[in-house]
């Protein structure tokens, strides 16, 4: 964050020279402008009926020039809020017709993140994509690669990465506050049960069999995108698609992408060597009721091997050092276990404390060595776009983080231990698990 900004065309020229696939660099496409920090970007919002609408509000310093949503009724609030923005249902039509777009915010369901993000990067647009970055491991690897090759500025929507808590955790651990860390617990105690909504739920997660009419304003075929063909049902849309394997990444993608951010950053994680899961309520269609996922990471740089245990729908044992009357963070958090003590923080790494509290009171905090972000996560991305640098949670960072999360989902689906060959994107001990590394797209869709 302290580097001098490169000239935009020079930066993209370097990226283009390094390209190894047929992705055209941004300056050739003419998709965006070279701009001064005082210039306003032209931003398109794609998928704005939920979280995307909130993201757009954080981007109102810029020009919101296009709104794209497959459900114009559900996105009605955003459409009304930006009356000067052109409205589309199909992002491909938008990219083809509207050439003044500099950047795109993507907050669609998980299963369409990759195809839309890739199309926008290939068109030379800066991209902000909500978490989790992708729906499968292969997509995460490909988006990180494309971001590097196109030279656009990217960001994944993990707002905790721009907050102070994760930075404090990194600085304290790197300072040796709790000694050598060989084990971390992380969790989200929430669960999606019962699946479905709008008066419908499935006790055991089976897909609905009735076929109600598609609501007015919803293009169901576009909503499905690359996912398998399924009749419309309110158990999928709006809002609760995340619990279905076809469309969402479950709690690992929902909260794991946030909570494991600080772990990934502080522990300088590389790909795990193995992942083992025990799932409760496992079925072919929905994410389990609860699960415990254990990752084994090899030694990294000057750090020892690490065991990371993720709990969802439940929580880890209470740390012995936590005093009576003190609670573990609501809903989720993390505990770093060191040889000299422990650090506990919330879902986004917020409010970290050394435990026991006596250790916190005696600890002399180190200087702040990681630059602080004084604006929203969305605005950090805007500033990065204008400076010609990567976003703090750019795809170079969030791609590998997403891979770790989604490997946990693979282990959950097979309810077993998998051994991972990161270089070749392959599970080496259970061949059947590889069908989840790169899922098959519906006919007519490609990355």
C-alpha cells in the first residue's frame, strides 16, 4: 500500500506481457479510463437486491451508471435509488452495449460469481466480487490467474480485511506475543436449518418437488446460470440459496471466508496438505447441519506446521485460560493457540485479546507495521483502482483464501479425509472427490 502508483498503461503492459492465456489486456480493450484520484469511476452493480445494494451505497462517491439484476422486482430498491443508471437483466448484454463502464460490483449468488467476474475482467473492468470469490476450487484458481494477467484491480468482499482487528492479530503474532503457534480453532455456531423459506422447508434437505410459477420480473434461466437445471422454487430464491450445494458455498463460504481471513494472513498459509471433515446431517443437496473440518498445513517460511480446525453449527471447546464470566465471541470467531498464551477474536478478527486477561494487560504492544485503511472496504478498492495497485483483498490474496475454504467443503461432502495436491488441483487419495474440485457447468456456459 506504500508503493508509488504505476502509470496505468505501463502497469497493464507489464501484465499483458506476462499473460499466458488469451485474455486481452485492459488498455487494448478500452474498457476503462486512466484516471486521476479526483476522477469519478463509472460503476455497474450486478446483483443488487441484497448485499449488493449495501455495497453500492458505499460506492456513491462514484458514478453508478448501470444496474444489472436477473430479478428486477427484488432489485427494485436499487433501481429506484439510481434513476440515471441503465437497467439490464443479462450482464453479457450490459458489457456488450455499455462501453463507459470502468468497474463492476458483483454480488450475485455464489454459483455465478466466477463466470461474471471473468467476463468483466476480460472486458477490462475492475472487479469487486462478494465473498466467497467462487463456487469451486478451480474457479478460484482461474480468477486469481486472470486478475494477474489482465492487470485490473480486484477485491473480494471481506470487509474485515480493511478493519483494524486482523491487522492487530498479525502484528501481535509476528511480534511473538503468544510464542509459536501450531494450532488454531475457528468457528461459526450458526446453522441453516431448516432449509427453505416462504412457508416451505425440507426437514432432510431434499429438493422441492412442486413447481410454482416464476414470479414476475425474475429471469429464472439467467438466475441459474451455469448451475444444473432446476425448476424455480422460493426455497432457492431469494436469500436462502446459500444452503444448497448447487448454488451456495454454505457456512464455510459465508462466514469462513471472513473468519479464516485473519488466520490465513497471520499464519502466512500456503495450501493445506490434507483436510478431514466430519459432517452431521449430510445429504446430496444441502450443506450439513453442522461439521468439523481439520486442516493440516506444512511448515511455511519460519513458521511450524499448523493444525486448523473449523467448527460450523457448533463451537470449539472453551479455552481453559478464559476467565469465568467472560464469553466467547457471539456467532463465531477464532482462537490462536501459542506456546506462551492465546489470542481470541471475533468473526472479522475484531476485538482481539490475549487470554488470559492478565497476559493482555502485561503485553507491550508493538508498533503498527501494517498500513491502516481509513475508509470502507469498498472505498479501499476504489482508491486502489485509481492508484493502479491491487486491492487489499485482491484476487491474488482472496483466490488462495477461497481455495482453502472450498477444500473444506469438498471434505464435508465426502465426509472423510482428503489429501491435496495443490500444484495439480487434485485430490490424490479419493478420486471421486475430484468432481467437486471443478464442477460441471450447464450447457451453454463456460468460464
